[in-house]
């Protein structure tokens, strides 16, 4: 069964496709051979969704989309492609119609909001010396240092880009909440997970970087979602 579904991993703000490295290894050990990781431009929601849709279009068969952080907003819009069989949100935004990551953030501002700083080109960064405490406090300092230096900043305007057609309204979804998250308030995560009507929700005592600090549990949730989504598709056909 594992070889019949392609898992497409979508990163968020201040990270890149490499943030999925530990999850990729865990899924590979579980027998998932068809794995792809999108590298988003982080220039607008439309640009990021288009890049993800193009990768989905390259897959001949069912796709499970997995989004971390802002990647959740991307899969919410991109997940409407007909071969997408499910959505997995990892400490992620899951906006409704007309909502943006920014509008959701304003409801319960995260603890690390003061550690964000724009540059002269309009890109928004986490302060290098604040990255560890903001994004990944449960990772070793050396890992955090590397992640801080290679962080991929979004255009600040992307925070205000709104979702038009949420795929989670008609595609099965799963959600992982990070209870120690300082980038997306756990309260917002709990609200979004409940609104999704997610098939399964897990809460990890983790930072925003749960995909790196708790990769075993994250990969297990993804594997469960892949099996359940594929089984539902087969029973419906």
C-alpha cells in the first residue's frame, strides 16, 4: 500500500524543503518510496500554490499533501487537485475562506512575534540570535544555529494573502498540534484542528519545529493518514 501513494511535503516560512529531512528518513524506513518535497519561493500564496500544483501534476496517482506552518495554507488551496486524497497539517495554518495566516495570527499572537524583523526588500526574518528560542527551542543549539543561518524568509506581504477554496472542506484531514509552539499559538492550532473535523489529531510537547524534534511521531501520523486516505479512495471507487 505504501508504494501506491505519493507524499508531497510542503515547508513553511523560515525553512525550506530540507526541514523535512528527518521525516523523510522515517517515512523511508516505513516503506514509503514515493516522496517529494516542494521548494517554495515564499513570494506570495498564489506563487507557492502554483509551484505545489505543478509538482502534484507530475504525479500519476494519488497524492497526500503534508504542510508545516505556512505550508498548511498552501496545501489548503493546492489540495483541490483531483488526485489529492488527503491533507496533513503539522503545526500549520489551515485557513478558511477569506482568512490569511496574518489574520489567524492576530487572534492569538505567538510568543515570538517580537523576534521578527523586516529587511529593506520586504522580506521578514527571525532574528538570528532569537531563532533557537522562537522556532526550535527543543533542538540542540548547533542544529538551531544552522537553521537560523539558512532560514528562508518570506515576503512579509504573503502573511496577508487569503485562501479562496479550502480543500479541507471536502478532503480528509489530519492535524498535529505543538503545545510549546512560539510561532503559531497552540490556541490557534487547536481551533483550526477542531474546525477541520480532522480524522485524527495528536498533540506533541514540541516547538514549532516538531517535524525535526519529533520526527518519529510526525512520520507515524503521516503514515496513518496515507493508509486511511488510500483506503477511503479505494472503497469509494
